[in-house]
């Protein structure tokens, strides 16, 4: 949401060719806990409620609509992960995403 607020208030944002950060996985983090899907579900629902109530601080209605659609899609993906995790098919979200990639 912080990035969306920046986009909402800035006329132009430069694009960097190289990544400026690394993604690191730490065992025991919130994203890698047994209840990560439930934590994410609650967070997505809070964000969606705030977007519906007052745009969560965003001023551009089109950006509110895009944010709502994006978070809804992410919540749906998280729900599919929760189903796969409960079935014992995957342990982590990263495993879930990797399992969805086409073979080859």
C-alpha cells in the first residue's frame, strides 16, 4: 500500500533496470509459519475493507479499483495455497507457486 500511495501522488516514477533488493527466506518468519495463510487472509480482508470504506488513503478512484482487483486476486491465490497446504500438497507458499509452473 505504501508503494500505491507513492504512485497515487507522483506524476512519474523512474524505472530501475537492476533490482535494488534481494528476496530472502527466513525459516520461522510470519510468511513461513503454519498459520501464514490465515494471517494473510486477515490482512487481505482488512485492506479490502479499508479500500471499500475510504480508498485506504488513495485519491485516484482508478487506482483504488486496480488495488482492489489486485488484492482480491492475491487473496484468491492465498486461499488456493491454504487448500493445498491443508491437503498436504505443499508446506510453503513458495512451494505452492513452484508447483503451479508448467513443466519444462
